[in-house]
C-alpha cells in the first residue's frame, strides 16, 4: 500500500516536470506574439463575446487592451490583489491560475491567468511593448 502511494506521488511529480519542459517552448512562442492561454468571464455588466461562464482561449495582450475571440476589451484597471480559483472553478481554469478583476467601460470581468505567466501578462498589459508596431500586429 505504501509503495502505491509513493509511486503515485513520484509519478505525478515526474509527470509535472516533463509536462512543464514540453510546454515551455510553446508558451514562450505564444508570448513572443503577445498571446497566452487564459480564461475570462463577466462578473457584472456585459461585454460582447463573454458571459458569466468561464471561457478559455487565446488572449492577445497589448497595452490597455485584451483581445479574446475576435472581441477587443478596453481595460481601465486591473485589481492589485489576485485570488486563487475556488474548488468549483478548478475544472474551468488552470488550478495554478491567478484570478484578477478587470474593469472595462461596460463590465467587470474576471481574468484567470496561469500563475507562472502572471507577471508577464500584467506587465504587457500595462506597458508598451518594445517591438516595432508592424511586428506586434502579426500573429
């Protein structure tokens, strides 16, 4: 019995490391294009393309704007304090996500950002990128 428990824990740890190593180049490639995988939902108000249910997908980030599923989201502010997903949200967002409250002109959204990418995403949203304008628009 103890060997089953230890085997499960060790196997899970090895799987996490291998998964991280395999995904890292894909994450960096998306970031080089200003994109990442994330989830968004409306907390209150309304916004085209979003509902109160979590929706996952690619999000393009540029200073002051998020683009999600063909919809541009003008960001007025992002909360300083992030929260972890509640148990009921684990199936809809990454379990390591940091959830930020985002104010837009017409709604308050929740933005679930994978924890390791939070600093990059917030920095990109707040500051102009250092790429040439035409390079930043290419996908």
